[in-house]
């Protein structure tokens, strides 16, 4: 009997988990930086320009696509069954790293300064490091079987939506948002769950 409803014995992950739910969780866990940036702008009552959010989301999507493709290449180069273990270990590290990162006392003054002038150059100064921070998750997702194109699409949607959500909450909740939302803890929980699912795929 298969005790894992999202797996089958022949193909490992099966529809719909690996096709949609897994990359969705991965994208949300990797997009908490976007939430923090949006919240920072909302807390400072500065506008979140549509084109700024769009460029950052496209950069995040490109990074997710490339890193996920690299993870798939890594999966094909390894012995069968090793990739889920490596993916699980990578997610465990990301969960630990997020969990041990102390929450900032003040959210992102450097973010506000960068987006004072929303030129493409200034936006990319913010988009590039945010994208690089998410590459490890993309590689782990690719090694676990996530399709690169779906990873890119999900990353774009999650990045855009999370920044917009953070901005809206920053405006309406004000300083209490810092006390009510710990994005590092949320990311840690998501990556920890993905690690468990990866290890379950190895044992199923």
C-alpha cells in the first residue's frame, strides 16, 4: 500500500503535487524577500511602481528557470535515488538558514533608498541580489523533478504577488506588521516541508 497520496511506486512524484503544489510552495518560500521589500515601501509610504515590481519578478523568474534547469541536469548526472536526498538536504539547509536569521530591527532602509529613483539600473541593483539568494532553492527543486518552465512561471507569479501583498499590508498595518509577520520563520517552515516531501519521495 502506498501511504503517500502524491506518489506512485513507478514514477515517484505524480500529478498534481510535483506539477503544481511543489513548485508553488518553492516559489512562495523563495519570495519572502519580495514580501519584505514591498512591506518596507508600504511602511515608509513610498509608492510601489508597477514596472519596478515587474522587472524584479522577471529577474526572479529567470533565475528560477535557469537554476531549476541546472538542478535537472544534476539529477540526470547522479545515480537514481540520490537526487531526492540532495534536494532534501538542500532544503533542510535553507530552512535552517532562514530559521537562524534574526529578524531585522528596521525593515530595509537600503531598499527605500534604492527605489527612490526607479530607473532600470536602480531596480536591477535590487533585483540581482534578490535573484541570487533564490538560486539554491531552484537547483534543489530541479533535482527533485520540478520542470524549469513551471518553476519560472510560478516564481514570476509568487514574486509579483508577494511584493504587492507586502506593500498593501505595510500601508494598512503600519509598524505592527514587523511584530505580526516573521518572513524568515515562514520561509523556514516552507523549506522544511519541502525537505520532508523530498525525503518521502526517496523512501516511497
